[in-house]
C-alpha cells in the first residue's frame, strides 16, 4: 500500500543514532543490516515519537553473513520473518569471534524477536538500470512512504558530493531526502551523513512499510524469557 507518512519526503528529524558497522578490530561487512535497521528505526521514530536501537548482531547471525556481505533482500526477509530485538540483548562486541555468535541463532533470542510488534514488509522501487530522471521521480514519490534502502558506490568524493565514476555499487545505506546538491544519505561509516550526486548510478532501491501485529499473550514464553534472563544476570554477577 502507498501510505504517505512523510509528505515532504524528508526524514531528517527522525534519523536514529549513528552506529558504525566496524570498530578498531574488525569490520562486520554488515551494511545491509545496519542500513535496513536504520530505516526501520527511522519509521518507528516517526510513528511512535520514540528512539529505537535494534541489535544488528541478531539479524546478522540469522542471515549468517560473511564478508564481503549479503543481499539486502535477504536481510529484509530475515527481519520480516524473525523480527528484531533490542541492541542491549545482543550488542556490538570488541572481537569478531564474539560478534558472530550465536550462530545458528538460539531459540531463546528468536522467541524474543517473535515479540517484535510489527511485520516489516518491503518492495523493490527498482532493481537494475534505470534512467536518471526516472530514478529521481521514483525516489521522490517513495520517500513519502518511507526512507529508502539504496545500493551505492562507496566512496568517491568530488567537491561536496559522492559520485560513482562508472564503478559498480559496493555498499548499502539509507536515503532519507534531498538537498540542492544531491540525495541525502545516512550511513554506517564516517559519522553517517553524506550527499550523493543526483546522477549517482543507484542500481537497487527498496522501500519499506511496518504493519502492526496482534501478539497474543503467552505466559509460558514470557516466563521462559525472564528465567533465562535471570540466569544470565546471575552468571554475570559471579
């Protein structure tokens, strides 16, 4: 459905907190996860006036991502099927060995993800070559419905904007509006804010929509989650 959430197509006042996809020790190569979750967090901030921060590590390990990364469509499907959990439950780690656990994802965390109150749906705006004018027309229309996930060529800067120089797309991030110079990007590198040129050859673009789920109470599941959380807390205290 084409439900207008942001009529001016600029989501800048709803952007989430910047989170890098790397640290001093390793790069996750998880741009498809970070970019897609940034979009979900932005939509939720618009809908609920509340800041969310979900665990990229949860989605990353369900998708079993390996360098150099994976398909953003697969990531969206993982989120649609498995939900999201708070970042504090499975946070970023210092070392890569810890980050890629648990894999396969344990049922305990999957049960928490099942309590995520929305279904995240997604649709290609385009996938492949498209003339610049048609790209711009579709972007401007679909920004009224959601921030957009886009593939870009990372990162070649000319003046104040990033260009593709005829090079293939290598990165996934969120496009959330436009300026006089180009499309506005929220990224998982370099403190997030960038502008790509209007003629940047974006090969893949997706839009997203959140549908509220009816979650039936399950006291046995809640008891199990609370019991495991208690045991984990006791182990930490020791």
